[in-house]
């Protein structure tokens, strides 16, 4: 734990234990989403599914990167991940992005994907609002993740006909905002 780091965050007026709970729950959401997106991606088949598969894969890999980027901050602030994976899964900030009843219904899969992204956008927006001007490192990390989650939501919402997002699939690069936290 970085003692002065925690001390400075506490002095800024943030309840560090509350912040750690949020960070751990969001880390759980990222790791479980990575797992569930693996299953969803495998079921994106046929002409309709193949068009979504690459986007789902990018979001999947970036969610894993989000997990990897959050974990060090949890430990810097004196927190830790639960020892039990089932407990970790169940504390996720977002509900499971489970395969729909009809695994061949691509639109239903996309609805699951967009719902997961919207939950993540809400969660990271809350953390950004909580840490803005007070905990610069957590804010910067959460804002970077938020930027990528907003793009994920935009990609999937276009497939549901909710309008153009102005965002384009990244080619060759994943996590352009979060990558600086992975070094």
C-alpha cells in the first residue's frame, strides 16, 4: 500500500473504504464481463453475427485491460481482491452479461452487450464524479476507462438502430485511453 497516497486521498475528503468498494466491484464487473463476452462472441455466428464479432472481441479485450488497470489502484489504496472467485463474481457492479435464452438471436446478444456497456458507463461516471479534483490518479484511470466504455456502448447501440455514434472500430490498437496504465 502507498501510505501517503491513501492519506492524501483521505485528506481530500474521499471515504477511501467506499472508493475501494466501488473499485473492487468495478474490477469484478470488468473481469466477469470479459468472461461473459467470450461466450457471447463465440455465439455471434452467421451473416448477422460475423459483423458484430470483431467489435465484441475488441470490447472483450479492453474490458480485460480495464481489470488489469484497476487492480494496482485497489492495492495502492490499501484494498485487495477477494480470495474467493465466486464471491468476486457476485459482487460485480453490473449484472452478468449472460447469453440470452436463444443463443442464435444476434439482436438479443447485442442488447446484452449494450446493457453491459451502459452499466459500466454509469459506474465510471459515478467514480469520476466522486474523485474529480480530489483523487487525481483514480480520476484519470476512471476517465480513461469511461472513454472506452462510451465507445463500446456507441458501437453496439448503432447495431440496434439507435442512430450514428461517430465512433469507428479501432484497427490494430486496443485500449488507447487505458494503455498508459498497463505499462
